[in-house]
C-alpha cells in the first residue's frame, strides 16, 4: 500500500521524500545502497556490544511496604467510579 501511495505521489509530481544518507565511521556519506545495511549492522554491533560502565549509577530500591486495601469496593465507591467514567473512556485517575 505504501509503495502504491509513493508511486502515485511521484507520478503526480507532488513527491519529496526526505532522504538522509547513511554515514560511515568518519562521517562520510555512503552512496552505495548495498553498503548501507552493512553499516547499520556495524553501528548496532558497536552500540550494543559496549562494555559495562565502570561506575554504575547508584539507584535506590523502591519501598515495597506500600499500604494495600484488600477489602472489596463499597457501593458508594462503585457509584463514584461510574459517575467519573466518560463515554468511551476508561475510568481512572489518568482520564485516558
């Protein structure tokens, strides 16, 4: 479907697809299309195979002793939740 859309735009003359060249390690653009996927593989291998940082960040653990209400909701809580529901939306504090 995308190819049909792109071809239609090209034929109508209203086509300008932004192209960003893939660059090698020295920031020179790679013009040969066959070399571009190889450069992406090389880039992600460098990115994902880095050694672990020498000084990992000091992140504190989250408190797990949070209060929990194990009682079922009351009829009044159900009524309040039903009033807050907007048509077609999920009920919750985020109003999503």
